């Protein structure tokens, strides 16, 4: 058990204690470490100006990913190597991408630039060549108001990866890996000013801390998965609780594995598995979900945010909730008292409310894959295509066999206090040929059975129309014979913006957070 | 090789990419530095009953809590008419108007101090939008009028008439660096203010007036801004005034920084407009009469609203010759933060109104919208006088339209889109071309002046200072290029320092696209004076009277730091030696240049004159794809041509073009200011206010500069670039309208106001949604 955080910052070891552990990384860098290159604009993870790189030891090597330093507490970064824009220089020289940015006029006012430089460094870490699409998909989380992005894309694509140093070349990994591996195996408790931060090294420790907190303080600690939701909440003024536990570093909860269950596989997603890892694991198994997750937040949000966190936040606009509903996912929870499994339909109990007991936490989410002839269709409609919260999202699962659809499941996000299945709408379609008339009847019923709100993301009328139209869109896609049998939809028309192969609606965001 | 015309990297580029450029908040706190913040008015309109700051002053760490009564100088300010109270007196006029300003030792104490202030306020009825203001007869200034020809006669000769109303939304500047100032008290009541401002002279004046000290007691400095876009032209002053007030009271340095949420909620934006229009047209789409009444939402005070309205009225022609036109304008007084400058400055709204009219004429006549734009386009030899009487000289608009039409294969794509839309059940495509003719100069004549100071040091290095402020647009880079060439030294030998009011006095804001035109010209004047001195000294050194070569300054050439007499090309001395000799001879190695734009004059009373030095022109073609079921729209291709004369820096200009276009596109598509009924802004952060992200910009974005050798009247034959491309973003909106033509058939135009959000698009299409389904 340690009482200080051990991390590396731009290649040098750092020990952090006391109140500094609770600071957002951006504040810590700017005010405590004299590294003001990292900028803060929105303090809510929606602009990318604060992007920094965080290296974590995985399978014996350092894997660096872009993270949003304005919504990452220093405490979450124990046993990591944080690299800021100041740490990307090769000695005194600009690196190859920085040179290209200067040459191509990729910076105008310069305020978003450090975040962009860091994010692109993250993209280049894989060593894969960057084409225009990869750069665009990789920078959906970085807003620039000056350049119109064109010069930034040109700079990234023009950078010769052969002469661009990866972070392992700038910072020889061996000593860092050794130090961080040893740090990662230790639990950490930092106490200061009446607040306690705990980072468990094992699941048992986590459950023990949870039970003790409930017993001693009468309420659970804040449980941080990626912290991408709770970080925002606290930046915007909500009081922080007296104790917090960070489970994002818990290797026991970070994995994914596939199990067989009846006629289909089940993907078991650990309670601290990031959305990015989930997305990667589904690329082959459930491509519809993998592509849909492209529009969940932005890359740095998916690098930190967790699948379980998105469910626990239980927001009606959480992007994974509708799909978990129609896939009949199950949530495995644990406490010091034992474990249980909660069907998705029972897990969400109301607006931002779940069936979790105060001493329980999610340890896994069981996501059934599709069986033979089954299809999944996901839509997300939002004001802006990328990095946005849905006005309405729709998830539709069904089996299409012998000219009839059955096993129909329909769920919408953004139209009620919580995300739940639309049983009556499902019944209209269930067991019938999927004609446009049938879908029109279902669409009419869908609009009638919801009473959405008018808010900043759209009027009630708009949302109601969308609920209908998403069903009509699905009807047209089925009617057009677009399903080719593997759960995918071929593009009926030219794709929007040419970035993904689906002519689907698109748009994304939603947040994770490990709230219990 | 001359520096002017080269694609030289932005002079802060290397700093920006390495995180080394210093913005105000990047400075470590000074010893004893305080943070300041406001107690915002909880109501958009309210009568202040009681304010009590006593409790706040008891919070540990809180050192000052000031209300209107504590302002030693003026509590009222404004760039034209001082009719906005900095701190609420009897009546709050917008939600978030500061009721008190608090200074504290740290953020936590500040938060607690703000929470400890008691504000009792009686809410009063609030007027928030243009419709409500018209009903309430709430206006800020008298009606403005610009007219030409005989509108009645124009309608009489028309084959048809279109009329209606158009709502044009406002826009948040969304500079990434929020408003910030750092005030550092000096001796004898003096104050140094570091401000993120486009207008240091105004910040200097406003701070001095608030503090009750002479202007010469305040120095305002601006090194750079993290974006501004007009939002820091006047409204950088409030944070600076509040920081300075606390600094004066406590004697300590004070930092005032808005967070993004408060910046968006509490500061002014692009004016929303409403246009009531009636237009007569001939069957071939020619406008015979246009009668437009423009109303802008000015917010709570005058700020720059009259100039914004004026520019809107001066741009209602855009690229079209209007033989008979009557434009009136009024500014609505509402209970919102005072709306202010934003790139384009009324121009985009005036242009949107007329481009909407042209679209409706196209629909009504069944002609292609581009043909309608072209037939109305200003001529080169006739039909080339604007409705306010200025001649459109060297008009490149016809060439721009025609070149663009051919280069982007407009007609081929039109045919393809006709086919696609007829066949597709899922998507609609739309295509539109729009042009821009943007007047360059401040419409207020006095502001078209600038001064510059150029100093040469004994090592041959040069510093130039002007009133221009760097907000990313590259003005410093351009001025370095201009000065380097004018003095004959390398680009690297010249630096542009921070903009400061003790170096350059009574400067104009860096605005109206003319930052380089004005300040670069003033620098050139200073350089010319220096060259006269240096050439004289050089002539003395390099001349050889005994050999019959009397000193002749005109024979001196200085380039890239080397000096020679053209008659003796073999004898060359370094610039450094020339400077040393000049110093020995006791001549001035620093000069001040002054420039006033010639030939600009505008009479507000008659609405006639030549307000602009010249016009910057361009045209863009935009294509969109719309999802028939969700209304979601993507811009899929942009082709754009700009006439920038001879570019001083093509790389920087290209960045201005694309960045400006994308900002305009955002205004026309995803950016929407949503207010609650009580005046609260609901879209107050990037979570809810959506500026274009990288994937909103099409991969197919083709930019070309028109080769225009005829533009000879401005600095190095260049044209200003800052604002004009933003107006081309309207082509995205017009393309959305074009797509909608295919939903209802060509006889019916769904009314699409601005912006064309997904919701607006879906609602415009929705009546046909199930019809299109049934038709399959």
C-alpha cells in the first residue's frame, strides 16, 4: 500500500501526494508543473484543447493514448507516463509533424494547436500510415475555430512517419516500464484535507473498500471508471465526494472474452473495459456496433470511458443503452456479499438510476452476439455528426427469415427518462413480413407512445418525427433487400461525407462515467 | 527574393506547435496576484432592490467586493454611445450582467465570496427576440434608410413578386481562448493591463474612464489572442475594467478570466436579423425592385450595432445590381448581452436576405438559381454602381461566376443531381453557387487610420510596432514581410512586438479585414522615411566624387541586408555597417509612419458615398447530401475561387479562406443559439453549441486564387481576406434550400430559415416524408 502516486511526466519520475492528487491533470500541469502548453477551453472534454498522451503498461510495453487532461484527475494516472506537448520535441527541435504543421499553416491562433499536436502524436504511435480518413476520424475530438482543419489534415498526411519519432524512441521504455509495472501492482491510498482516494490493486480490495465506505460513512465512494462524465460534473460545480475509488487501472476488470451460450456467442466485457477496447473487439463480431461507436464521443473519450460506466451513468442519452437493451445484455455486479447478474431490462430503473445496491459495482457486462439471420441496426441523430449527444438514437434488432421478421426488439434513446424497450411497437412488427405498410404502422405507434421533451437538442415534434422516421428508414433498408445476411447493411446510397461505408445517420456522443 | 508574396510560415507557428507561445493565462501568477469574478444578474431584466457584499468580504481570502457605487470613474461605457452599465445600477438589462465584482486570493475563496453576496432583484418583463421587440416598439436608434431608383416603378415593370420574412440567426464567436485580462497596478495610479483584445486603445480608454484616471495612466498590451473573430473588438473591455477596478482597490495584480460557459452566456454574439422582403422580378429572373426591411437584435446596449446594421444594409446587394431598391434598418433593443462584432459584421446577414430572395425568384421562375445570380450580377462597364453610389471598379464577379461554373462542372453535376434525387428514396442532394462582394474599410471614416513605429537597432535588427493585434490571422507575419522588403533586410531580421498603447496611440481595432491594409501601410510609410535617411547615408559612403560618382541616394539599393550603389555593383556593404555609420552621423534610426485610407467617404444622412476603398470578391459552389428520414445534412464538396489581388502571403490567405468559409458554414448549418423563455442561453458550451468539427469539412475542398493584375490601389496590390470568405459559407445554406426544391416540387419552396439544422431540414421535409414512401 502506497500513500503517494507514482507516475512519469515527460520522461521523469514524479511522486504526487496530498491535494494535488485530486486536481485535474490540466490544472496540475499548468499551475503545479509550469507546463502551460496544455490548454483548457471547455473543461468538459468537448474541445480537445487539453489533449495529452498517457502511456500505460500493457503486455510489458508502454501503450500511449490520447486523453483529455481537463477531465482526468491526477489520481487516475498512477502508474502511467504522461507526455505533454512540451515533451514531444526532439531535444530542442520540432518533430516531423510539428514541422509540417508550421509549413502547412496548420496553426493560426495556436490555442487548439497543442491538443492537435498531441492527438496526432497519438495517432502516429501505431506506426500505421495516416491517410486522410484516419486523420479525420482521429481528430473528431479536437475543435479548431480558425483553420477549417484543411491545413491540419494536410500536415498530418504529409508527415513522413519514417522521420517522425514515436514516444518509445523519445523516451526509452525499459526503465519506465519497469517502474510503472511495479507501481501498477500496488494499491494506493492518498488522504488529504478529509478526502480519501483509493486505487485498488485487486477486485477484492475494491469490494472491501466499497463495503467499508458504506459501513463507515453510510454511502459509497465515487467510483471512477474513466471519469469522463464525473470529471465534467465536478468541473461544472458539483461538490466532490469525500472519498473516491479509481477502478480504471484494475487489470482484472479490463479484459474481454467470448463465451458460447446456446446458439450464439456472448462477449463478456470487464467492468473497466474502455469503449475503445470494446469497439475493437466488436469489429468482427458485431460490426454494426463497432461502427456506431465511432460516433461515441471522440477518440480520447473512448480511450478513457468505460462500457460499464456508460451503463451506470444511466443517462437517457447514453449511447450504449439502446443497443444493450435490444441485445438483451446482462450486467454482472459484485459486492463483498457476493455476485449477481441483472438483465439489462431490470438494470435501468429510471432517470440516471440503476438497480445497483450501494455496496455493489459492475464487474462485467455480458453482451450476446447475433444468432443466425439476426440483424442489428443502430442510428444516432444529433446536431453535428461527430462528438455530439444524440437528439434521438434508435436500436433495432430482429431476425429476418422466410420473409418474416421476428425476435423484434426496439429501443430509443433521448425520448424518455430512461431507455427501455418499446413492446407495443415490437408487437406490430413481430411475425409479419417487413412491408413498408407494416413499418408505417409501427412508426405511427412509436410516435404516439412517446412523450419526449423539448430541449436544447430538439423539439418534442422533431423527436417524435425521428422515432417514426428511423423505423421507416429501417423499413426502407429491409425493403430494398439491403441485408446481406451477416448483420450488415450495405449502403443504399452514396455514403455521407465518404468517411464510413454506411449511409447511416451517424452522429455521436454520450458519456461514460463510473458512477455507482 | 522579396518576402512579400512568399508563403512564409506564421510567425508564431513554431511556438504554437510546441506549446511555447504564451497566452495571458499561461503566465504564472505574479506575487500577490488575485483572481476576480462576477456576481451575475439572475434575471434578463430586473430591478435591483438590494445588494449586500458584506458577507462576501468576511469570506477568508476575499479582498474586495465592488458594486456600481464603488466605481471611481465612469460606470457607463460603449464604443459609440456609452449606454451600457458595467455594474448594475438600478436595473439589470441582461442575464449575467455583473452586479458585483469580487477579488480573492484563489479560486475557492472567489467561489465562496460570490456565493456569499446577497442580490435581491425584482424580475421585470424581458424582451428577448426581434418579434417581441417589434411588438414592444423597443429600438435602439432611429430607422436607417438607403435607397436608389424607384421601387414602385420597379414593381410595376415586374412579371412577378416574391415576398415574405426570413429569420437569420446569431452566432457565437467561439474563440477558443475566452475573454481574459490581467491588470497590474503601477505607481501614481497607473495601470498596466494585459488584455486579449482586438482593440488595445479602447481597452486603455475604458479602463482609464472606469478608474477615473487620464488615458496616459493606462497601458494596454496585447501579445496575441487565442482567436477573436470580432468578439474581442469591444467586449474585451469589460474583463479588463473589472480586473483593473479590483487592482486599483487592492493594489495587487488581478486576473479576470471567463470560463467558456460564462463567456458564452454573458458576452455578445453575431446579431440575429429578421428580414421582411418584397421583390419584383422579370420572367428571366432579373430583379426589378427590392424592398427590404431589416431588423437586428442589438441586445441591451448600442455597442457596435449601428455599424453592423449599416454594413448589412450596404451589403444587401451582394453581387447583384439592384436598379430599384429600398433598404431600411432598425436595431431592436432586447434583454440580451449586447450583440457585437463577428467576422462579416452585418454583411453576412444582409447578404443572406438577398440570396434568399434570389433563390425564391429562381423557384418562382423555374430557372436555375445560378442563372438567376448571374443575370443579376454587377456588370463590368454598366450596371456597376451600388445602391449607395459607389462604383464597383475592376469587377471580377462575372469572371468568378463563369470560371467556377466551368471548373466545378456545375451543369454536369446539376443533371446528375436531378437524376439522383428522382431515384433515391433515402437521400437528397443539393447544389448551389453563391458569390461575395465585400466592402473593405471601416464605414466610420475616422477609423481608417493607423500609425506604426519602426526601430532599427545597432546590430541591424528591426522592431516594428503598430496597432494591429495578432489573433491568428497572420497580420504580424505580413507586416514583417512588408517591413523586411521596404528596408531591404531579411524577414528574419524584423520582429513584431506585442501591441501596446504606449508605442502606438489612438489606434483602430484590428477588424473590418483591414488590419494589414492599414497597419502595413503605416509601417511602409515609416520604412520609407527610414530609407530616405539610410539611402542618403549610404550614398555618402558609396559615392565616389573623385571618380565622378557624386552621392545619389536614388542610386542606392538595399536588399536582403546588403547595400550598394547601382553604379558600382561591385562595392557592397552590409546593412549593419550602414546602420553603424548612420548612428555615427547622428540621424534617426526610428521612424513613425501614419496612414489614412484615401478616398473613403460616406454620408449617413443621404445613404450615399464611397464607404469602401475596394471590394474583395469571390464565389463558391457547395454540394450537400441530406438524409430524407432524419434531416441530417453533410457538405460533400466545396469549390471556391477568390480574387485577392496579389496575395502578400498565399499560405496565410488560404488558411483565412478555408477557415472563414467553414465558420460561415457552421453559422448556416449546425450552430444554433437556443434560449430559454427567461433569456438563459441553453447552448452555452461546446457540448450543446456545435461548431464544425473536422469531419464536417468535406475532403473535396478546392480553393483557387483568381489571377487579377488589375487591382492596383492597395498595399502591394493585395486585397483584404479576413471576412469575405465567411460569406461564401452561405452556399451551404443555399445548397440545403436547393435540396429542398426536390422534395416539394419546384412550385413550392419550404421556408428554410438560417441555420439549416437537421431539425429545420427534417421539419421542412416532413410533410412529404410518408408521401415519398407511398410513391415507391
